[in-house]
């Protein structure tokens, strides 16, 4: 094994406990801004108690993020027939891009809540840096699943986890 592979192996192994430890943590009360109303709200208050919630973190400049949200949105009507859950998005764009977030969401016909985390405070609270990033919050209000990145069709695996958690 060359030095680069060894370094990568060590880096990945060292980060796994931190990633695993962050699952099942209570949600942070970090404020996010509801883009449709302009009001700030604590992130943990955006989640309905007793209901599974799927959260997609994204940015207006992130092509894979937009593709993931589009694919999820197209499947939501069918998925809601199969499982009782909420869906929302949180943009990590800077505050000056709030208008872009709002216009994009409206142009796409989003009928689910969408928020903005302009200073990336929530991103830091949840310990991630890059988007797309997905979390699933279980019925007890704890992070039950986290996933970084997006690959076409990956939303199917995410929904399987949502379904599993919603059925408990």
C-alpha cells in the first residue's frame, strides 16, 4: 500500500467514529430562516414531533443538489402513499443569495418548507461541510441517518430508510 492510500485509509477510519457518533444526537436549536416567510426559527422546531422528516441540504450553485431535490419532489406523491413523513430543504447559500433560493424554489413549484442557513451555523452544528447532504430525523426528533453526496437513483435508498423509520 502506497503512502497516499495509507493516509486516506487512516483519515477515513479516523472520521468514522465522529460520523457514527453524530447519528442519534438530538437536533440542534441553531436558527435557520424560513425563506417563504422571512422569519428565523430554531432548526429543531422545524421538525414535527412524532413524524419522520427527510432533510436535503443544498445550494443554488450545486447541480447534484438540484437533481436530487428534483428527483425526490417527483417521487413525493407516491412516497407519501407508502409512508407518513415530512420533507424539507435547507440551503447553505449566503444571505445575499436568499432571493435566488426563493425564486428557484418558486420556479420549481416547491410545495414543501425550504429554509436557508446563510452563515452555515447549522452545517457546523451537524458537522458537515459539503452539499448535497441528507439527514433523516426519526419520530423521536433524533438524527437517525446521514448521507453525503448524490448519485442518480440514490434517493430510492434514502426513501427505503424513511419507510423503515416511519413504520416503527
